[in-house]
C-alpha cells in the first residue's frame, strides 16, 4: 500500500507544474485544477497496476522500462490529449512537449518507487532539477504580462519536460545491480 501511495504522489508532483500553469496561471480556474488532480489520481492508480502487470510478465528490465515509457507517452498523448481533449491540431513542438509531459507524469513514479540504490543519483538529480524548474517557471509566469505569458510558458514547459525525459532515458538504460531489482 505504501508503494501504491508513493507512486501516485510522485506522479502528482511531476504533473503539478503543467497543470498549475494551464489551470491556474493561464485560465485562473482553481476548480479545474482540483478536478484534474482527482482525475490524475485515478489515472496513476490504473498505471500502478499496469506497472505491476508489466513487472510480472517482462523480465528484461531494459525492454520493460522502454515499453512502459512508450505506453506512458502514447496513453497520454494519443488517448488523453488527442481523443479525449481534442488537442491533435496543436503545433508539432507542443505535441512533443505533451508526450514528454505524460512520460514524466506516468514514468517518474516507476523510477521513484524503485528501491535500487544505483538509481539514487538519477532520482536526486531529477527531483532537484524539477524543483528549480518548477519554482522558476511559476515565478516568471507570475511576473510576465498576460500577453507574453502563454508563449513563454508553453515553450518553457515544453523544453523543461523534454529535459526531464533525459533522466528517464538514464533510468531506462541503467544496469541493475547484480542480483538486485530495478
């Protein structure tokens, strides 16, 4: 139960910036923000069980993590963004940013619930970058005039979430400890 809760909380943490910017800084709609957190909690709970099913059925950790990464990004981009929200007409760079957002939201919990000590440096670096990136993005978003806010925040979030994927790339390719789990 502890890992289940941790999985959900990590996903909520890493999705916070994207949804805070969209729902609070752009649209000034705290109700939508709270509804989104509830929906994300349900999505992350479902992903936790998908994570467990994949863990049980795929023994090769590289293949497992790569499949989970692709499921994360495609579930978020194709199913949630394109089919449910209808954002398929957004420019390609924004689509890449949305894929990056969903992989971070859905895969960081997998990284952070792993108890392998050889992942500690990746976890610490990813969290440190995310906290600085989130703080900076929100501060600049609060200070910018509304006419330039959308442009800046869209690109800043896209670039930041793409950079966060570099930590996921390290997680995917890291070698497990001898006789130890990832």
